[in-house]
C-alpha cells in the first residue's frame, strides 16, 4: 500500500501554503492521540483540527470517568450515613428538632430606623 502525500495548496489564499508567514501556521508539541508518538511539528491550524479534536474527546471521556467515580463515592457515603442514622433511631436516639426562626437575625422589625 502506498502512502498518500499531503498537498501544500491553501484553499484560503488559493495558492501554495506560505508557511511561517501565515498566522495560522502553528507548532504543536505533545503526543498524537491516535498513535501515541511524540509530535513536534509545524503545520496549518486547519490541518491540526482532527488530531486536537480527538485529544479533546479523549480528555472529556477521562473527565467523565472521574466524575462518575466521584459520584459513586458520594452515593456510598450517603448510604453509609443513612445506615448510621437508621441505626441511631433504632437504638432510641431522638433526632434533633429544629424550629426555624420566624424572622432572620440580620433584619430589624418594621418601624425601627437604621442608623
């Protein structure tokens, strides 16, 4: 199988790529998400889009996995707290009865002037 050669024609200026004279000609350093190989190359930003899109997708999946793992830990902690609460009730511990204030502490009754 022969390897395809990338063209050098820029559809934006309708002529050959002008390389470093173009503001969109960018250096990328890192790891190719498809191959795992090191990358340190200059190329058109438009040419980098597929690779950078894959990298963002992979990072998003990694973030989603971390969020799911955190969620699972929170669910486990909630279940544990519920069991402790149920156990305390079964042993006769009376839950605290909290009565809300009729008026917040930081307000004055009507008619009193603020100074």
